[in-house]
């Protein structure tokens, strides 16, 4: 049975609903206001939220809006009086799963919860990978993981998110570093406070300092008024510094001072302004190597890298490809169209491709497929971008060529072909056993791509 959160500012109603739902086999938690409800939700484990409409200071619709930011697919059921039915109907247009008018029958509540459970099951079924070995086990708002490597990232987010610790995220371009950073922010006590992101490589040096720390009127040409910087804008919340490796050394020193003293000084100013900001930084370059080369300050590096999260490239986590593809299909598919499935040939092409552009490239590939897909049907390999199709054709040609060589060997000495294949299989199984079944580790030992290892295992 599902875990239900009931939110109502009347203790009598909470006690009654808790008792009734527990009698029907549900696990129930309660909250008397929206903020308490959000604290419970951020800890995880809630499947469905049932909330009263009229509450203070945060009413049911405001709570629903916050829930959608954190858990966009969670069913939310609204409790309302007869006088507010029009409001409830409008709420359903905005995404509320259903509403119940007070007083309601217990059977009606249970039936509504059953429908919500069916929706959850349907969503889970749609997210199941096509022919994958691992089910979809972890999902935050827009962060999906089915691979062991990303499971570790999820575990880190769950542990580090609620803290105030500075985090450094490492990974290639397109791996989803900003998604991870946003997830950390939304898992923190600062979730309701500002989220501010800046790409350090996108701004020239003279503008970057002003953008980050602000400036006072007359401090430079064009400074016609005092301006608040991003640290002040993010006060109380989280500041995400993307591509931190491109930050000039002089600004690195000023950033270090802010992290140490928790105060900023605007460009041209003389007054120190206290700020309370959690900093999350990200880099697609190796900062340790940059420190060795003198391109990045070692003291700033160690200040930022209190906790490091390494995001592996998509080619190293093949198990995530299809769950992510299905997620992008559901996200990008227009509401009036049925969500298409992914055909086996498309799934094969997607998992065989090496994804140099990582998750961002996969998202664009699914947008490309949907753009050429007729209403209904399924996404076939023919709808994928030409680059992926060309890679698939090259891969099939390589396999065919290897098969032709094998046929020549078989005609002259069949036992050699069988012997080599058997020994290859035995060696793969030996390495897998030594790696305790960790396919990614085994692929590294064998010096092959993870997709190649999966293919060889399935061919056996």
C-alpha cells in the first residue's frame, strides 16, 4: 500500500483521516501546515499527498505549487467545501489529481487513492526500460538513475542535500551538472529561498565581478546606479557557479574571501555586506590539474571541494539511456498526443551510441524523433538523428565483417571458432566474477565499452 501525507490545519480532521486510512491498510503521516508538509516530503517516502484547500499561511494550492516543483509526478488530492468546487475544478486544470468535497464518504476517499495508485503504477510502467537489466529505482524531479554509478550519486544527494556544505560537481559537458545542483538545492532547507545560477565562462572578466558582487554608482563607465550582485540576490538560498574553472585568478581570490568571511563588497564600494549563501560549483575541466598548472587557486579548490560529486559520462552508464529517453519523450510530448513507446530497433541504436554530447544530446535526439513522429505509433530507429543512425550502421557493418571472418574460419576449422568464442565467454565471466558482477568495472578491466560488454553477454 502507498504512503499518504495528510495536510490539514484542523487536528480533529487529521486524527480522523489518519485512523480511517490506517484501517484501510495505508501508511499515513500528517502535517498541520504547508511548511511542515514540505519538510516531510523532502525526506522522501511519500507517494500521495491529501491536502485541505483552506489553510493558513500556505493554502492547499500554494502547497500544490511547491510540491510540483519537487515531485512533479506526485498525485495531490484536494479537500474542499462545496462552496469551493469551482476553485477545485480550476485546480484540476492546473494539475491537481482529484478533489473531494466535504463531508465525503470513506469509500470515496479510498477509491480516489486507488485511482492515484493506478496512476503511479502506470507512470512506473512507462518508465521501465526496454530490455534493461535494472529497473528505474531513483528519481528526483528531473534526475533519473538506473545505473549503479548514478545510484551512488543519488545516495550522495540524499545525504548532502539537507546540509549547508559547499559542493563541487565534476563532469563532462551535457552530463547534467546543473540538474544535480538544482536537486541539491531542492533537497535542502533553502529550497524555498532563491536559486541563482551563473555561467562563469559566459561573461567577460570585467562584467563577471560586477555580476557576482554588484557595484556602486559611478564605480566605472556605465555604472549609473547601485546594483545588487548575484550573492545578494541569492541571499538565504543557493548560488550555482557553473564552469568555475574559467574564473580569472583575481576573481578566484575575491570568491575565496566571500566563502571565508561570508560577506561581499560591491565593485567601487567600501562597505562589507553580510551574505548567507550556499555555493555549489561545477566544472567540466580537471581542477586538480588546473591547480598543478597554476590556473586555479589551491586554497579555493579545497574550499569548494568539501564534497565532490563526479558525474560519469552517459557512455559509462548504459542502463540510464532508455529511462532518460522515456523521460524526455514524456516531457516533450504535447499533452494532446498519446505518449509514444520506443521501438526495439530504436532502443538498440540508442544504447549502442557513444553519446559524446551526453544527456543533453540524448534529450535533443528525442526531440528530433518526436518532431518527425506522426500522431500515435512508436519511435523507431528511422526517426532518430542521422548521426545516431550512421553510428548504428557502422556498428552493424563491423559486426557483419567479424561474422564474415568467422565464417571463413569455420569453413577451414570450425573448432577454432568455437574454441575462441568459448574462451572469450569464459574470460568475460571470470572478470565479471572478480568484479562481483559490476559490469562497469568489468568493462574497464576488459578495456571495452559497457555497450560492447552487454552485447557480448547477450550474444553468448
